[in-house]
């Protein structure tokens, strides 16, 4: 597996683990022999001195073995946990470098499980392999050797018992494994019925369908129970069968032992030792067969991790670093774009437009006309398929990504806040910003008015993703965050939709007053939000269909007039 | 904990599915239940519903325990026949071995039954629990559903029930046979030699002490590990969900640094947890071997003196092993039982919630099909949270067949009106009447059969399209379903689907677009043919073209019935017979569009605020 290289920094621990394991196992293996000696020579022979002597030696050995055991646990912990940490860190680093099309593809839930469950799974496997695989193999092989060295005739028992046990385990695992995955499916079914009923409780109640839903649930529930019972029925055969094999071996050993003692080849204590060994050997087989399951699980997890770890980010940073000069020009030249992995019509078709530094520019259009896609190309969230996107005359693909994104302040459609205080969240824009800077940014963003009303003010903690705030409040906080960043280009991606017109116009004049020189690109659905902009671009089906001021567009553009009329006369897009 | 399993002990373990789980999965994280006894009693009473299986299981376990105690003494007797100074006594050896074989086979057979019965017991028990829990969930008031985390509710149905199932199938068995084994071994050991028994008890006490100390440490670290893992989880989720923002602010490096910090503390705790877990086995081994040496030493001494035979020492060693193993097992099960009880407690809390009920014997005169649809809200006061009234002295009068639009800012109480009319929530004071009958006097089922609702978030079920449309009227004919779909403008896209009306929707209908889902919900309402129709922002997240389609469907739908529209789009409001403007829990204005604009009041302001400046 490709992941083995992550063990390299911990090679010493990786090596010490099996070594100390060998120590522990050897002691374990010698234990029955010493016991046999105590019984045969000490107790039977009536040699008290030998009992005490061997007893003390045995204790010392066992203490040594115990130390080895603790040692191997510690070494393996250091190796496997270190391995997991490095792997986790690298994988997360990779995730943070992914492009959006890639994170979209993986989905959040899957990335989280890969970084936690899957890595834990692999870590446990490493620990397991370093210790248990070594231990069980040695116990297994050692047990066989020790047993045969007691008496070669015991080999007969092994030859009979081992294959039988192996075949039994194999058959049962093979039979049970597919049913386990069916159990999982049935469980999902039960879950989805519950989920639908919890989420859709209003509809179920409104249509008075509780009875029907209960029947639906019962069906899934009984189905689950029956499948569960089916698999458990198979698995409950396993234990008794293994017991029979093991116990028959015990009887065979006593019998063979009897013959050998009669023939003077063996002593009673050695039979006892042999009984312990056969136990060890047969348990070893069971453990090793379980290991196969664990290997296949870890393998699946490893594969899922590698999928993330070895993916190349689609968008690579360029090297151009611009100077300190204030810029802010954005131009699109014959740009076409289509979301990766989608077929059919491109979202943006051969679009050309120049936005001047310091301009107040608006983009208007129906849902799906390509507004958001267009501005996503500026900070290189996605790359254009054809044509060029230029910022201050330089193709965005040539920019160093950090440098490019530093120029751009982006207020997203969906305001994303993070757990932390209001201060923390605004300070995302500039972590060195002083409190006064932060408060000033909040004032410009019209956020100060509600933040100062919060009980803890700017130190108020924002619970997960700002659930306690209204949509408009969240938008204002993310606007403050962008303002604090002091960008050259400030982009509003439909991010004033939850503000009422009064607040929006106050925001606009505060922006005009405080951030005169920067370029503002505003995407909106409401005509009222954009009509005062320097220029308005109207998009339709991914193409630029009109460009000009509000007055010009009213005269020249039919589409713009339609939108205007729909909002004014019929209220098509308007919210009350 | 698997550390013990690999010790060379006979595989008498009660787990019915030993291969289903990772051999090293630390399942030690547990919650502490509050009322252990009460909860246990209730879980037991659920098991009691399968009384026969339960008692058979106990009998079977008793048998296994006895057989397990007999086996070593037979083994010892067989070996004794070999160890005789007069040579091997074959006759007796064979005799003992045959008996031993019989006992072993019997044990295996009974073990099989034990596995099977405990699976059956646990599965049927949790099945009944699940059924009860679901019945409860369906009848829970909306207030409960609205105020509780759905994921949490789901996890009670799955994780908590699963914990109980594991506990029944594994813990109860080992607990029972463990206790029996300890008592049995103790008696037999005492019978063989009281002095040696004393010695081995002293090592047992040592074992118990050790186990309890070690598990305490382990629990501490494993819990901490779980907490750290949860935090890490949260961090990843936040960063990935907000990835666009992270990238826009070039915060990747900070996110990585933070992650690495968490990752490293997880590693440190992980190492400690693992050392604790891994040391358990070797240390226990040392303790149990001290016991062995002591027994061998003293035993040898006694044998020398002629107090006991060699076979007795052998048997004693075996028994003392039998004795210490269940103690380990019980210690292991303790955590699992605690988890199960905590889970049971969480399940029972839901079951103890008060269901939606009708307050009294209900007026039987109310027949949903004959309702004409006059609705009046009289002086309603209502609050979701005490002291925060949502509706205050709220009054509306709606006449049969009218089309009413309710308008107001977010949080003004629009949706509350719907919640009250359907009795999802009950009013604090005042009266709501349909055709002059107080809705409190109507059974909830009949009331809701009168009312059809189409919600903003369309609820669809993972079933066929046909079944989804026919949700309110399962006995509907295909022709009725199709004509409802036509009315709702949905038949066009349905016919384009590969399986038409038999297309199975994936979970919550995610294989349809938002607009298509909304059309299905409207078709459902058409088929239900309710006397009163409520549209709660039913077309909010649909683009303009689809909206046109829905619009005509809506007009068809609202014909001949009383309709209440929680308005979003101006176009729907403008046609309404009456627009009701709500502000701060009160009706502030009512009338049609023109009247309200003329009034230059609240409605006018809302309207102007939306389009302010355009005129100038």
C-alpha cells in the first residue's frame, strides 16, 4: 500500500513493536513448558526446591514478557498514532488545496468521513498488524513447533483439526458477509422512513396518514429484524462448531498422550502443555481469519484516503506577483465556461466585457443566466474554458493565487460564518486588524447597529454557522469581513438580497463615502438594488445582452424593460 | 478489550456475531445514565414481552454453565487415569473420554441454541421498541418536532436501539453465565481444597482491583479521544462547507495549522489510550500467573505431604482460570451495559412525551366533505415561547370560497396562522371556528382532512410518483391521479420520466428539480380536493418560467374552495379577494390590492420599500 511511507519517520517504533512482541510471545510459549516442568518434576517428583526455583524463574520470565507486552503496546501506539497524524495532516492539507469542482465531487460528508473514520480505520489496522498479526502468527507457528517437539504424534491431531477449522470459518464468513451488507441496506431503509417522517411531520399530519406511515415503518422494521436474524443464525453456528473441533482435539490429545505415557515416551504434565498449545493454535487461526476481514476493511478505507491524497488540484497557482499599485480593472475576453463534468450548453458563452478601476458595476439576469458563474472566474474558483479573464491587464492564470485573491473581496450568496466571536468573524478579513478597524468595517457594512444591540456586543459568540442570526444580519457580517480586507475589487454575489432597501441604500452610500477608489461588482435580482450603478450588464443564457446605465437600458434593452416591468407591474421577482 | 480474547482460553464466548466487529474497536465511550434502575426495569419489561424466549435462554445458559464446570473435572479424571503409578488405566480413560466427548458435544449444541435464542430475544425486543418509538414519533406534536434536533431523534432510533440490542445479545448472557460460573467454580474449588481456594481468591481480588483501575484510565483516555475526534470532525466540516470563504480569504494555511494542532493532540491522547488498552492484557497475564505459581507451589507442597492428588492441582488450575475469566468479562460488559441503559433512557424520554390528543369526545356533526369553508379567527393570542407573544388579539373573518393572501415581514406571524388552523399548535386563548364550529371540538383527523396544505419545502416520500400524488387518497384510481397531475401541470414531465407514474423517487425526491417537486405537491393537493387550501410560500424557490406553469396550476387549484395564501410573489397577492397585512402579531390592514395601496398605510410602505426609487 502506498500509505506505508507514512510509517517511515517512525521506523524505530515500527521495528521495536514486533520485536518486543516476539519477546512477549516467546514467554507465553515457554509458559506451558515451565508449568509442565513444575507439575511433572516438581509436584509429581516431590521436588519442592525445583518448584520454587522454577516458579521464581517463571515469574521473572513472565514479568519480562509483560514488560515486552506493555512496550509493544506503547511502541505501536507511537508508531500508529504518529502515522495517523501525519496522514491526516497531509490529507487535510490536500483538501485545502482542492479546487471547487473537486470538493463538489467529493461532498463534505464524504471528506469528513475520509479524514476521520477512514484514517482511524487504517490507524487501527496498522496497530493491529504490527502487534496482532505478529503475535498470532508466532503463536500459531510457535504453538505448532512446540507441540510437535513435545511429541510428533500430536501432529496427527493438527493435520485433522486445522483444515476443518479453516474451512468452517471460510464458509461461514463467505455466507455471512453478503447478508451483513443487506442488513446495512435494510437499516438504511428504516432510517429513511424515520427521517421522512420527522422532516415531513407536517405533511403526514396534514393528510392524516399516521396509520399508513406506521405500516410502512413496520414493514421496514420486520424486514430488518428478519435479515438480522438470518445472519445471526449463521453466525451462531460458528462458535459451537469451533468448540467441537477444539474439544475433539483435546480428547484426541489426551488419548494419544495416554498411549505415549504408557510407552514411557511422555509425562503427564506434557499432556497438559499440549492441551494449552492446541488451544493457542486453533485460536490463532480464528484470529488470523478475522484479520482478513480487517484487512479488507482497512484496504477499502486506504483506497478512499488515497483518492483524496493523490488527487492533483485542477487549479494551479501562477507566479505573477503584482506591486502595491492600486488597480481594480477586470476584463473578460471572449470567455466561455461550462461546469466541469456537465454536458450540454456552456453556462457562459463568448462573453466580452471590461470593468474599469473604481467603477460601480452591476450584473443582472434571471436565475441560471450565468451571473454567479461569471464572477467565480475572477478569483479563479473555476477556470474559463476559452478566452481570458484579466485583472489589471494580467491573465488570472498567471497570478500567484494568494496575491490574486488578496486583491478581491468576495461576499458570497450564502453567508458563511464560523464558530467564534463577532470580532473573530470580521477579523477573518485581516487578522492583524485593530478593534477600531473592525468596528469601523462593521459600521460601513451597517452591521454595527445590530451587533451593538447584542448582549455581548462584538464579543458575542456566534453559534454554529450563525444559526442565531437572521439572513440579513449574516450578510452584513460577511460584508464587514470583506470590507476589512481592503480589497481592490469588491464583489457582491447576490449578497444584499436579505437587506431591505433602506439598509441597502445606506450601505451603498457608506461604501461610496469610505471606499471610493475600489471597483465594486454587484450581482442582483432586484432592479432596485442595481439601478444606481455606473453601468449594468444584463445577462441572458450566458451571453451579454445589454450594457449601459439604467436610463439607457430602459430605452434600448427589451429584456431589461421586461425585468423592470415584471418587478414593478406584476411583481414577478419581487418579495414583499 | 480484545486483549483478553486472544488469551488461550476456550472459546466460550457469547457474542453471536464475533466477526462483525473489529477486534480492537474501543467501545468504551459511554454516557452515564441518570435513573439506572428504572430504565433497566423498562428494558427488562420489553424483554418480558418475549417471556418464553427469555426463560428458555436463562435455562440454556444455566445448562452451559453447569456443563462448563463439569468438563474440567472430567478432564482431570481422565488425566488422573494416565498419571497412575501402576500404568495407564485404559478402561477408565476411554470411559472418561467418551463421557467428556458427550459433554462437549452437548455443550456445543446448547451453545448453538443459546446464540440463536439470544439473537432472537434481542432482535424481537428491539423490534418492538422500534415500533413503539416510531408510533410515538408519528403522534408527537409538531411543537416537539420543531424544537428538537432531528438528527438526535434519528440517532435514538438507530444508535441507541442498536446499543440495547448489543447489550441484550451479549452482555446479559455473559453477565448471567459469568456470575453462575464464579459461584460454581468457587463451590467446586472449595470442595477440592479450601486452602488453595483462599490463595486463588487473593489473586482474584488483585485482578478485580487491577481491572477497575485500568478501565478507569482507559475510559478517561478513550472518552477524551472521542471528544477530540468530534472536535476535529467539526473543524473539517466547517472548513469544507465554508471552503469558498476560506479560499477567498486565503485562509487555507490557518485552517491547516489549526487542524494540525488538533490532529497532534489527538495523536497524544491516542497514544496514551492505546498504551492503557494494550497494557491491560500483559498486566493481567502477570497477575494471573502469580496465581498459578502460588497454586503450583502450595499445591506441590500439599501433594508432597499427601493432602491432594496431582489431578486435583490440575483441576484447580483450570478452575481458577474459569474463575478469573468471567470477572474480566463482567468488567468489560459494565461499560456496554451503561451505554445501553443511557440509550434506553434517551429512548424512553421520547416515549414519555405527551402525544397529540383530542381533548374530549368530539362533535360528530362535523363531516369534512360537507364543510363550506367559513373560517374565523377570534381574538387569538399565541406564543411559541412563553412571554414572547407571536399573535396578539388576532382577528380574521374568511368567507367560503374566498381567496385570502396573508402578507407581512419575516417573523410577523404569517406561518403561525397556518400552524394554528391545522392545530399543529394550540392557541393560548381565543377561538378559531370553521363553519361556526370551534376547531377544538373537531377531531384532529377530521379537521386535517378538511384542509390541504402545500408547503415551501415540498415533502415527498421515497415511493413511486403515483403513490406520492395519491398520498392523501390511497384508493384513488389511476385516471384520477393522472387528471390531478394534469391540473397541476405535472403530467408533462412525469410522462417524460423513464417509468412514468411508476418512477420511484430517491430519498426525499432529490432526483427531481425543485419546481417539479412543487408541481407534485400541488397535484397531491388537487387530488385530495380539500375544502380549505393553504399555500405556504409554495412557489418561493422557483424560477420565473416554472412559476408561470405553477401559476396556472394554482388558479385551477384554488377554484371553488377557501384558499389561504402565505404570499411571496406579488402576482399571487394582487388577484386575492382579500389581502391581510400582519405586523407584530396583529392584523393591521385588510382589503384588496387597490384599496390597500390607496390607504397609503403599511401595505403601501412594504410595496414602496421594495420598489422605492424606481419611479423617480
